[in-house]
């Protein structure tokens, strides 16, 4: 569901209705009540914002960008490691050369005065 909200974020400035989120599913589709339940749970976890409108249906939007969410997951995983250095070395060792170059540029940009 977050993928649907992230994909629609740029084109749907007012968010998506639960029906629009449901319509993004392939077959077999879940029930609308299931979509609403998951959106509600994601809202309680802080991942989805619920917006009520006086003259329009309830809409939902991602609380954070896909990139912010991914960075948070990476930080959480690193915090859970008992040996942060080993975890970082294992992670960087698994990166493709293009991703490693992006990481190098990011580190370089943070270390420059």
C-alpha cells in the first residue's frame, strides 16, 4: 500500500481514497475493509497520514518519502547490530560498484567543510 501512496504522491496532491488504493491492486484484490484496516494500522505507526475533508472522501498519503523510509529502515538495522563495523563492512561489500560510488560521493560531501 505504501508503494501505491508513494507512486501517487506527485500526481495526487490531495492523497488517495481507500478506493483508489484498492484499484491499484491486481487480482485477487483484497476487500475495501481490509485496505482501510491496513491504512489505519499504517497511520497508527506513523507511516500514513489520514486527511479528512468536509466536502470530499477521506484520503491517505505517505507520511514520509520512500527514500526517508528506506533510510530509516537502514538506520534501524544498523542500530540492531551488535558489531556496527562488521555490519557496515558486510553491507558495503555487497554493494554494486555504482551504488558504492554513490555512497562514496555521499560520504565525501558530508566530510567537506
